[in-house]
C-alpha cells in the first residue's frame, strides 16, 4: 500500500560513460547550492533527470520527470544548470531506468520491473 502522505523526489545524473548516479535530496541541494563538490564530475557537462512521485487518496500514483544539463568546474562544483540542449538527449531507456529505480521501494520484490 502506498503512503498517501508521501511525496518523493529522486535526483539522477547521467554520465558520458553510461553511468547513472543517484543523489539524495539533501546531497542534491548541497551540490546545487555550491556547498558540496563532486570531484569525479570536474570539468564535466552532464545530463540530469529528476523523478518525483506522489499518491492520492484513491491510490493513484503520479510520476513526473524533468531533465536538464548541468556543468561542473575544474574542482567538481556545479556552476550551471540549463535546459537540455540538442546534445543532452536522455534516451527512453535511461529515462525508464531512472523512473523504475525511483519507484523501487513501492514495488514488491516478487514482481519484475522492466
């Protein structure tokens, strides 16, 4: 059963080598605010996908996604967030993977997600 009071937002960074990395909301806020750096993202232009979900009283699940492009300086501090450009395409596979991972706690382990 879905907790109808819950609203969850997950943050994913998609790297050029095909890796998808998730950050908690707290981590994402620190990175976006410049308080935390990610050295492995130094001088990188990466893609970002945010997945949010909530449920209403009728147990209907609502999922929203939004994407963008993020830029990091030479130390790994995020310096820019922009709408996705032509080279920032998130494939259907990457999108669906992030959505399914964001919903992982809702689906009983006996079900296969694909």
